[in-house]
C-alpha cells in the first residue's frame, strides 16, 4: 500500500471526523478521537506498524480527553443548577420595591409618592419640582433646610392649585443650595414596584416603573 495513499485516506477520515465534530461541538470529542485512532490503525504501513509506546501514548491521550469531557459535563451541570437558583431568587423579588437612581416618580391618583435624594452637604434650602409628561411644572415644593446625606420627600399628589393629579409618571428635580446660595450636588433616587423579571443571556433584569433595571442599578430592595 502506498504511503501517500495511506496519508491521504487518513487526512480524508480526519476531515470527515472534524466536520462531524464541528456540527456537534467546536472541540474534538472522544468519539471523534477513537475514529481517528481506528483509521490510523487500519491504514498503517504493515512494514512500519505503530509502536507500543506510541499506542500507549495515544490511549493515554484518549483517557485524558475522556476525563476532561466528564469534568466539562459536571461543570455544565453545576452552571445549570446555579442558573436555576438565580432565576428562582430573581423571581422572588417580584412585588418588592426597588430603589434606584432616577429622576422620575410614579404617582397613583389619590395616593402619595416618595422622592429620595442624597445631598453632598447640608443645605439651607431644598426645592422639589414635579413636571408632567409634556414638561409642564405641576408642583413646586420648598423643603427648607435639609441635612447632608439621604433625605426623603413626600408628595401628596396635588398640583400647585390643590387639584388631584392623574395616575402617571412625572419627572422630578431636586435642587439644593447652601447658606451662601451656592449649589449643592444632589443624587436623586426613585422607587417602584418590581413587576417582572426578564433574562438576558442568563443575567436577570428587573421591570419596575416602566424601566428595565440590572441588579447593579438597584441600591435597595424593600418589602
């Protein structure tokens, strides 16, 4: 048997095996490895058979490959289990209140709404302005002096004329100045009930107040 022909047939078998492997997985599996080894034995040169040392080395490679596939299977099972646990934990947050950075507040007609803001320093005067979806100012509340750090402001849901406003999403701006009239940095936060959870490539995202939030966006979760 010509050596060139033997090499050609082995290469052909290898190519076929590789193509089949690519369809199933991008890596060479143990079944494909055995096909290659069997083909190599079938077409070896009778005058120069595979040495025992080479045979043992290839079998050792096969054994190592099989063990690696077993490890991969176990890891896949563990990851699947972790993903299921994550989905369950995320689903349990539905119905709870998420606090996150934002400049909007959701108002239910006849109810109050809460606005949270963190001041970099103590303020002599704090003003909270609410606007509707058209950008019209509907309510301005003067909160007076406030301490540095986290502060919470309550809106009664009325406009500047004392009329009850409709259910909807309103923008809110909290501004603060010190005793000299200089502006103070304000970090606003809003809160909304988590109404749903969606998964993007296994990462949970929470639907709250018309926004889609990642866990890193949420600073606090309340009952």
